């Protein structure tokens, strides 16, 4: 391996109880942009075994379709991923691209979405960030504000919380930090998109809390997308993307079409230390 390169074992196990056969759409695989890094592939395993079909959604995410049988049903995957060992890129020199010069593919990420109400937050955003710097520094100012404004706690998790509600309630989990930062970026004419994936405690002090999937975002600056994380607000090592979309609605890990209960949920993302 290269000097800083490392390997990370990632995966999850979810146990459902379904009173009847239940169709599901899953966005649980590692993003195709990391396919070359898979030392051991993240093959989805179900118990009991069911037929799985796969497709790419409108955002390019790798998704699966199944019908979960009635009773106990378990989804599991385990993969080994090669990582550069480099922290998230920091590029304070990149500029903000005028809206009229943005690529067509980025424009959808300027618009309001289910969890990012740009119409309600526009006046707040311009008051907070309108007189400050642009480009990278503006996105970082947004991350700084959101990081300080919201109190993190798993007990604050609520799947229906929007960016506006996160701003007024001043509490939430990683997806709420991402949604609020995304909404502010869009209000300031910076395309921003939601990301979900694995983010373990790689080469930082371990956090004494259960591992979960993470939510962060990407902002379009200059001519490229850059990673930002308003929850942690510091460059991290070992971020492994699973899916991107306008907000968490587009990248739901599981979308179920019938009554069910998620009874157990375990996630892991650990650096593998060479023997």
C-alpha cells in the first residue's frame, strides 16, 4: 500500500419484522465512484434469501429492489474498502461560479426540496452571509454557523425535521446539520447536494456512541464538487460515499411499501490494522 493508504471494513445488519410480504427499495451499496476501491465487494445478503434486482436511480446511485417476506427479515453486507488515508480536501482559493455560468447538471441543486426550504430560509441566509466572503469562505462560514447553532444528540433525531425546523429548534443529528447547510448554500446561489455513507472514527479519538450512517454535503465551487461536513466541521479521513441526492428523501437507506418494524440496526466502519 502507499504511505498513507489504509483499509476500512464497513457494513451493517438490519432486522425487520414484516406482517406481510413487503416491497422495498434499498440504497445500501457503496457508490459506484468507489468501485475501484473495493477489496472485498459489499454484496447484499438477506435472510431468508430473496430475489434482488438492481438499477441506477436518477442521481446515479446504485439501488436494489426486493420483496421482504412476512416475519423476521435480515439485511446484511460486509466489505473491505481501500482508502487514500487523506483527509477531505480543503481548497480556500476556489471561487463561487455565477448562476448563469453553472453547468446544467448542477441547477437542480439550487432549488428547494423536501427537507431544504430555500423560500423560508432565504432572508435569514442573506442576512447572515450576504455581506461576507464568497466562494469557499462562504460555504465554510455557513458550516461554522450551522455547527455552532445546532446541538447534536441522537435523542433529537426526528425523520420529518426540515432545515427550517432544525434552524428554529436548534437541535438535531448529522442529517439536520447537512440539510440546514445545504439550504443556506442554495439560498446563496451555491449548488449543494446531500450525501450519505460510512464515516468511522478513523485516526481520531473514538466517540462513545453507537456507530450509525453519516450525512454530509457537497458544494459546487469553481468547476468541481467539494465535501463539507457541518456536523463535524473538520476534515475527516475514511469517508465512504453511498448515495447522493437533493436531500435525505432521495437517498433513504430503505424505502418500504407496507407496515414493518425495524427491530435491530448495527453499522460498522473500522480501520483494519495490518497483521
